[in-house]
C-alpha cells in the first residue's frame, strides 16, 4: 500500500530547502542592515561636512560614525533569520530512529540466545518515542514555537530508551559470559573424568585376569535390575594382544567391563550398542558427522585422552568409550537404552 504522507527523507529535503531559503533571506537581511548602517553613518556626517564648507574649508572631510551603535541590531537580524530549531529537530529525529533500531536489535539478540539474563521483562517500550518522533518529523506543519518543546520531549525519551537498551545489553553480555565459563568448566571436568576412568580401566585390564565363572554370577545378580537389556552376547576369552579385529576388540572390552565391576548383562548391552554404532570396526568413520572408531567418538580426536594411538588401537578406543559411557549414562545398558530411545548415545 502506498501512503500519500511524505516520507522522512522528503520532509528532510524540504526542511533543508527551507533552511537554504532562510539563509538567503538572512544574507539579504544582512545586506539591508549593512546598507542602513552605512546610510545612517553618512547622514550623521553630512551636517559636519556642510558646516566645514560654510566656514571656508577648502576640502570638506567626512568621517563614519562608530559601527558599534548598529552592530547589535545587525546581529539580531541575522540570528533571527537562521532556523536553529529546525536543525535540532532533524538531529533528534535521526537519533530517535537510531535508538529505536538498537532496542529492536537487543530484544532480538536476547530471544535468539535463549539465555536467562536475570530480567523478568526483556522488552523495550519505544511507542512513546516513536509517536513523539513522528510528530517532530512533521514539524513543518506545526507553529514554530512548538518545535523546541517537541524536540525536548523526543530528546528526553531517547535518553530513557537508550538507558534501557544499555541495561539489557549488559545483562545479555553477562549471561553469555557466564554460560561460556560454565561450559568450559563442564568440558574440563568431563575430560578429567574420562582420563581418570581410562587410566583406571587400563590398569585393571592389565593386572586382573578374566574370570568367566565370577562374571557369570555377577550377570545373574544384575540382569533383573537393569533398566535396559540386550540379548546375551557370547563370552569371549583372552584379550586383543594387538588384535584389532571385531572378535579381539570384544575380548578386550569384556575384560575392561569386568574390571569395572559390571556384569555380563552390561557386556551384552555394550555389544549391542557398538554393533549398531560401528560393528566393532576400529576404523569405522561416519562420513556425514565425522564420528570415528568403535565407540564413534565425535570428533574422533577426543579419544586421544586415552592414548596417542587412538586411531590404530582398538583397546585405546574401548577404554575411552567405557569412560564416556560411565560418565554420561552410568552403565552400558543405560547408554543402550538411550540409543534405542533416540537413535544415538
């Protein structure tokens, strides 16, 4: 829809033309005023020159009166011709548009961040400012004495809105900084927990032999209480001994599961989980996400916390994966249940 109301740019162009017209009138007025001064000065010296002539002076002399007697009226005439209130009104309208834009920006940023900035109300009321600025922008149609008062009103509203914008922006920046600190602390704690769990598992796997009979009894006592279960997996024997094949990796994983005190039911959940994730292939890579290895770490470099050989050693990947599962889900069955529910763990 097109409106017949002149745009802001059109009004400003018209006001600029008005100022130029006022300026021309001021120049003309200045010229007239100077002419009046000069005429008055000449008139005041004429009697003196005539008297000199009558007294027999061969060459009458003329002298102008002091300009100071006429300078004040001249300055007043020029000042009255310059519309300073129009310039102030234009500046106030532009400042109002700027602070209104800043108000919209900070509200959009708060909504996009999803952060609790500690403010029950995150709105900025600009209605009064926009209404006053619109009236001031149409000041050409108003009596000249009203323009300064509206300009003052707009200026006061600008200060109020600007203060509110700065308050909200400061709260948003503070909330963002707090979130960044919390995330950094949580990530550091997770890394430290994984490193400790990986070191503990590696040490236990290296020193404790696998006991099939004890693991079977542990399985029978824990299966009933498991929140998520998987079909019983064959119990492997031995360890990888550098064997990165799926069978060798499962044997290593079984030893690490037992070293953590988990039963055969947890091992069965682990087998189901990593069958789904990687098929127990230590070189498995998800081309779309970049997840890597038997536990499908994302990114794969996370597993470096368990060993520098994380790309080539199934045991290193398994150690990291069990630490991740323990820290995030508690047990392999907890991770498997989550995977069944949402499709990932």
